[in-house]
């Protein structure tokens, strides 16, 4: 028996360091590495069961497939690569390389994926995407306020007296951050949750606030107003380190407290208590989740949270700050992507990808290359995305499973996992760089994305520029880290922490904004209509599933039953629907048959579902979400979708 270190590459802030136990040629157990201050020796229940649910699943595809007359047929790699290369050449000969769309999802976020982009640039440059279906909205706001987005190390939360977990559900989505928060609570730190859903995290908090969806900017403004009224601000911080405070104050002056409290639907007494505790609790921290990102003007909520921290001087201090996450690619050198060679580059908006493909012209998209993503399932207005993929002549997908997106594909190339490949990765939840090591040889015929693109480059005449072992390219990618004094061997032997917990963002009170100061916003133009849409009165919230990551769900879990949605008793009464009944859920773009579950954890102005259920089993919530792009940050306002419930 031997133990090999690797890293979980799944879409989660954890990027956990894994000790994989191997007996013969079989991986028998995955354990968390205790020599990592975030993984801390344990894994989430998802990854603990990764071997049986995913890695050794009988549904995993282990050889290339070609679709013929609507049926998948096993083919050899030789044939698969020849077909892929000839389809690429056909498109280039008839149009140019920008008629190819390379779509990279978030299923694995590793350094070597830069080689995929290098491949497409060597091909002459293709169409890719801009914007995101994940967290761009908040990032745009943070960059405007501070100049750059930097977060406090998760362990610095232990230095806070008061923590607001705002639109985030770490008990479900980041169990390692939750371990730290639980420890802080045991040490006496007060934990507050602000979330329209009474989540599991809310259940463990000391104080819970349940605002109306999309109303966080009003809520934060109410808190700031109360803090200023009670003279609990930090005048020195405001005076010395911020810009625009007076214009910002004018925005606040336009609204009464009653108006703001009404908009977010939170009791003034509760707001009062929260404002006082946050200001007096200093250092107080705000941990922002993705829930507040998913609105058209989500950036305004984050600006107001930043302002709350600035007014109270909770910036640049240990235990303070507004923390969202980290840039997983920050530490790598991506010049090897050769962007300068890709003359035919073009970008389409990820949040509107269906519409953008359908409208693409001069040249139209003729071939899609999809890696580590399931856009037909997870992008908004799924039926439109599906229609767009079906319209394109040829779709190639690299994945592990036949998911909703591969249903529209013509060629399926089976990929390795983090137990069969060599790579490095950062994390969006902490500051560690971690190795991905081949724990066992690739099963059956699977190949890494890296090898697939190398083999294709041989057929397309630029093999030289793509050749060499992964370590050769990892050295180049990791050069900024190697300059810090680490060797590649060290990086491959085990995870390394790049920034110490004691390093506090903006501790020198210098901000990379044009004024060099923290910037308050001076313009607040909010168009929220509090969810009022005559025909579709309810918001639709669709959050992370507890037992799975995004759409990576074993099919056996989905084969039976309907998607369950949580609905407040008042809404059931209004619609004359009983708990457990089957009903229709309708939006402006789609209809879904659902099973209704009565719940007091949700408010009466929205319906709650989980995201990621598969379309082919009638469980994909994104057939209802409307495709929109956010006002700032090119993000995806999933939760702006309004729905109605209809009795059958
Ligand atoms: N188990 C599991 N873990 C995951 C994932 C998964 O699919 N499963 N996905 C991973 C990914 S891709 C990401 S980006 C992260 C996301 O991590 P989180 O941000 O923790 O999770 P979300 O499910 O996006 O939901 C965030 C919370 O925001 C709340 N919310 C919705 N609207 C509002 C609002 O208007 N105001 C406020 N204050 N709150 C609101 C929702 O009710 C929800 O509880 O998790 C990662 N971790
Ligand atoms: N309604 C609604 N929709 C949402 C959200 C929401 O809150 N509500 N949240 C959004 C968020 S936060 C995100 S991040 C996106 C996620 O959107 P996507 O990234 O498109 O979705 P995933 O399900 O993570 O798809 C990952 C795919 O990658 C595959 N995969 C996993 N590992 C590997 C690998 O090593 N190599 C290869 N080639 N493939 C691999 C998986 O099998 C899976 O099919 O969804 C968004 N969609
Ligand atoms: Mo995400």
C-alpha cells in the first residue's frame, strides 16, 4: 500500500490537499491532508465518496465516443483525434479559426489548462468567452473600491470579534471555512447570517437576518445610517484614508431609515442591534458569498458592504475586512498562452452564451470545443443554450460523464481526473498552491486535456510548440512561484502556502485606486422593483446542492421523481396547492413540473430550488432562469428570474 498526495480540482473554494491510498493499481481511500491549515486533515462528504460516486462509477466514460444517427458509438483515439483535427481544418478552410468556440467551464481549475488556450492561439486564435456564470459581479465592485481584490486569509477570521456571513452558506459550500468559523464561535466571536433562506449556516448563527432577495444594498445602507446617527463611525479612517465620503453621505440622506428597512423588509429593531454590534465589535469581518452576486445590480450591494467596513474603520486590520475569495490563477505566469499569436480572437459573453452563439455572424460559430463545463445545464435559459449548441455543425466535449451538454455533442473525449494526471492549482478560497499527481495510471483509455491537445497539435502541424512533459510547462507556468524560492519538486511534493495568515490586506492603508484612497461610491442608481412582476410574482433562488458540486451528480440520484422546490406556506395557500403536490413552475422562458415542499425556511416572496439537476431527468432549474448580464462585472443575475406556481 502507498499514499500519494494530490489535490481536489473540483469547483469549490477548498482545493483540498488529498492523501490518496493505493493498493496495487486501485485507489482505495481518499483522506484529507493534515499538513494544510485549511484542509486540516478532513474532506467534505462529496470528496470522501468521490471514488464510488465518480471515479469508479460505471457511468464514467473511459473511451472516445462518436455520435452516429443519434447514438453514441465507441471509437479509437486514432479515429477520434483524426475526426477532431479534420473538423477543425474544415472550419478554418471555409471560414477562419474564429468560427471555432472554445468554451472552458469551471469543473476543474488547473494551471495546465493554459495549454488549451495556447493550442487555440497557435491555431490562429478562436472565439472564447468573457464574463462569468460564477462570481464576476462582486469582483468588479471590490476592484473599484479598493483598487484590487484581496481577501483575508480564512484563518484571520479567528481574530474577529464579530463576523457577518452575507449571502453565503459555508456549512454546505465550504466546510473548511466553516470549521474555522465554528472555532471562532467557540472562542466567543458572534456569528451573524444574512440570507433570505434560513440555511443550515443560519441555523448555527448567533443572529439571523432574513431580508428580501436582492435588497442587501438597502440593508447595508440602513446599517451605515444607524452607525452615523449613533456616532459609532471611525472619523480618523474616513478622514485619512477614504475619498468621496461627503457625496456618499448625500446618497444616504436621500432615504429614510423606514424606507430602507421597508425595502429590505427587516425590522428596525433588528437593524439597530446589528449596526451597534458590528460597529462596537471591531474588528468585525464580512464574508461575502455568491448569493449577493446573482442580481443585475449586485455590485451595489458589495459597494455598500465595503462602505460599511470603511465607515467603521474595519479595513486593513486583522480580523476585519470584506472577504470574498482569492484569484486561483494569481500566482501563475500565463504568457505561454501566446495571446499575441491568436489574431482571430473574438469573445462572446458567457452569461448570454446561447443568444450569442445564435446571433454569431461573420463568421458564425461552426464548431464548439467544450472542456470542464456543462453550459447546457448551468447557464441561464438552458433551452436556448441547447438550441444554440444543436445549431452548431460539430461539438466536441472533454468530460468524464455523458451530461446534458454531451447530449448535444458529436464527439466525446474522455478525460483524466485529479487522481490520474500531473498539474498544479491555486484556490479561490485560500492562498495555497497544490500539486495534482498521478496516483494511478489513467484508467482504461482516458487522457489528460494536456495530452489531447498535444496529440491534436501533431495533426495540425504545430507539435513542436506544444511538445514536452507536463513538468516542462509547469515550470514555466509556476515561474513566479519558483522565483519566491520554491523548486518545482517542492511544489509537486506537497502543497505550499504563499501568503502567511498574518498578512492583512491594505494594512498600509494604501489603495490601488486612482486617488490612492478607499473609494466610496458617489452614485446609487438602483432599479429594483422588489420583485413585483404582475404575472410572475415570485423570485426564483437556485443555490448549491449540499451533496454534490454543481451538476456533477450521479445519475442514479436523479432517475426518479421530480425536482423539489421549497415554498412558503402562504404561497401554497394563495395558490391552493398542498405540501407534496406536483405543480407547474413557470417563468418568462420556460415551464417545469416540480414537487412542492412546504417550508418555513423560505420567505413568501420566492421559491427555492437547488441548481445542477439534469435536464434529461426533468430536474434542470435553468430551463426557467432568464438570460441576462449584470450591469457591472459581466456576471449572471440568475436570481432576477421571476416565476409563478400553477396548480395542475
Ligand atoms: N456542496 C457544494 N459546495 C459548493 C458548490 C456546490 O455546488 N455544492 N459550488 C461551489 C461554487 S461553484 C461556488 S461559486 C460556491 C458558492 O458558495 P455560496 O455563496 O456559499 O453558495 P450559493 O449556493 O451560491 O448561495 C449563497 C447563499 O446566498 C443566498 N442568497 C440568495 N439571494 C440572496 C440575497 O439577495 N441576499 C443575501 N444576503 N443572500 C442571498 C442563498 O440563499 C444562499 O444561501 O460554492 C462552491 N461549493
Ligand atoms: N440556476 C443557477 N445556475 C448556476 C448557478 C446558480 O447559483 N444558479 N451558479 C453558477 C456557478 S457559481 C457556477 S461556478 C457554474 C458552474 O458551471 P459549469 O462549470 O459549467 O458546471 P459544472 O457542473 O461545474 O461542470 C463541470 C463539468 O466538468 C466536468 N469535469 C470535472 N472535472 C473535470 C476534469 O478534470 N476535466 C474535464 N475535462 N472535465 C471535468 C464535470 O464532469 C462536469 O460535467 O454554474 C452556474 N450556474
Ligand atoms: Mo461558482
